[in-house]
C-alpha cells in the first residue's frame, strides 16, 4: 500500500510539473536570436539590451494545406453532391492576419428540372486564388497558445469554368455554345464555340476551424463560397433564368502541415499567443529592468537610517555596523579625528587629537619617521589621479573609426603622463554569444591601437568585456586594480561575423 501511495505522489508531481511547463511555454525563447531574421536583428539586440521595449517578430513556418470535400453550384437547378479539392500555402503576416494562395478544382452536376425547363448539367471549374485570413482566437488575455484556429477569410479567385447540359433527345451531354453561354459583356471566352471556357474574376468569403494535433500538423474544416465578380454569371448550372447569379459552395476537410526548419523558424504565428511574453515576464521577470530598492542613509556612511545609532556621522568617517564612528584604541577620540589611532593605555590620557602623553625614545623616532615616509611613498604609488578618460564609440563592427582614433590619441597623452595608473578597458554586450564576441573584439581593438600606435605598455591594461551596458561603447577608466591584459576570445567561431 505504501509503495502505491509513493508512486501516486510521484506521478502527481510529474503531472504538475508538466502542466507548469506547458503554462510557461510560449512557443520560443526571446533570448534565441537564431529565429530572428537578419534585417530584424538590430531591433532585437536593442530589445535584449533594454534599449527598445519590443522584441522583433520571429521567422515563422509556412503551412501546406490539402482539402477535399463536397461541392455545389447554388443556382436555379438543384445541385447534386459534387466533389472539390484544393492545395494551399499559408504564411503569417502577424499573429492575426495571414495570406493563403492556392489552387481549387470543382466537379459539380445537377438533375433536370422540368418545371422551369432546365436540363441536367455538369460543371468543371479551376481556380487560382489568394485569401486573406483573420484568426479570431490567437490573441487571448486568459490562456496561452491556442489549440484551435477559428478564422474568417475573404479573397480573390481567377476562375476557368466549362459547362455542359444533357440533350433530351440523345441523352448525351453537349457543350453550351459560346454565344449562348456567355451573354454578358463582362465575361471572357476562350476555345471554340462548341467547347469554350469562361474566364471570370471571383470573390471568396468563408470561415473555418482547425484543431492542433501537434507542433507539426493540424486538422481543419472549412466552408467557402465563391461569387462571380463584375455582374455575376447565371450559366454555372447550365440554365439562364434572367439576371440571377449562380455561385460555388465548397466544404472541405483539411490536413495542414507546417513547413520549415524548426531550428530557425517558430510555428505559424496564429498558433502563438503574443501575450504569452508579457504575462511570463509579469509572473517571473527575466528581462524587465527592475529598479533597485533605495533605502535612506542621511549621513552616507553605508548604514541605513533605521539601523544607524549615530545618524550624523561626518562624511568619510569609518563607522561600525551600527553607524557609530569607530574609536579603535578607545581613547575617546573617534578615528576620523585621531592622529594616533593605536595609543597605548599607559600613554592615556590623550589630547584633543588623540595623541598620548608618553615620551618618545630617540631610537624609535627615527624608525617612526622612516615608516611614515615608506607609508607615504606606498600611498602615492597606490594612487591614480588620472581623472576622467573618454569613451570610444563603435558602429556595427569592431573597426576603429577616424573619430575613435582621434579620441584614443588624446587619451594616450594622459595615460603616458600617469605611469602609476593601470587602464581598465571595458566593453559591453552580454545579451548573446554574438554580442559577447563583438564586445571582446572592440576591447581588443582599443588595446591593440594604444599599444602599437601609441607605445603604451600592454601590461598597463586590464581587459574587461561582456558587461551590461551600451553595446556600442568601450570605456577607459584609470585604476590601481590588477587584472589580465589579454583574454582568449569567448566565441571565436563568431569572430568577424558582426
């Protein structure tokens, strides 16, 4: 019994995890630049670097559709159940609208209707068309990716049709002569008078629904009507009844298959809810720029006011964890005013500067002076007063423009005049492998120029790249920090591809 309960618990956990994964899967990762077209990469890189609020539209797959089903001519003569079929290719313009070119073929027929003098007929039609489709449920505020595609369509067809009627005397089917079959001036005619084809412009309207079977295929049902444009046409059923206009009805069951490399393209956009990204970010932010919490610290000593027991400490004064000025030797003079921080107890009391009253032996005075001089020299060595150094701007690649070279020429004089300073060269771009490689190349170009063209020792540089910030900027910064002056390229296979 215990083992069955354990298995049930494990199964429940796995089910909940799978449901959680399904809820957060919105079709593709916004970090994946492989599904972004090259022309849209600048926008997407700005988005990744929080310089633009909208991600670029990903490349999406085409959809191949094959449909078959009953066809009818809706006119004056009752239509039997005919046959129709089509093959289409559909491409998304957005998450709602898509275009679908395709071919449709229809074979229809009807029986004799003595009450109006109509004869039995056969109709064969061929259509080349283009439909604009609007998906009604791809965008939802309350659920993720749709499992069904409910849509409306409207479009154009170029139609070729040929009609025959059943001759009562012989019982055979005869082509309607051209002069009788095409009495309207708007209709075109090709072929012989006895076996002629009519050419028309047609308008489509319809609706459909598709059910997603997998990320590769879906099954759909569609109803479409096609009307003859420019005045209509009344001979589709082989019978002329005045100015009435016959039209087509085609009901199809459709198998639709997605075409395209899934490594470079997402599913057709009508299967992806664009709101998924927004709600995923609201639920678990991974990209949003969240402001850092700011806690009040009136005296700027690093201890926030709610924990500061000495809220008016002078600027720069060393403090303990409670914000109180430090008094290392406990002589009553805080360290920021104490000129003798480690006064011995035997030299207490001290004066206002924290200096004790013990006489200083002659031998020790010389040592003290020497140590003081050494400390002063070390402090001078560790200081870097080079001030602000300029930033270098890049456009597109890692090549230094003439303006950038001029900026580096000016900075070189300042760097040479401050030999105690190391120079940190900082590159930005951490959003992708390509951005990191480009950041490395730009930093390398700056250091190489200053070493080879300006003669500055390579050992003085600290190589830093791939930081968060403006990806088109490389900063120069004086420092006493140590660091590597060269690092290997992070993604050499992407070198020079930016």
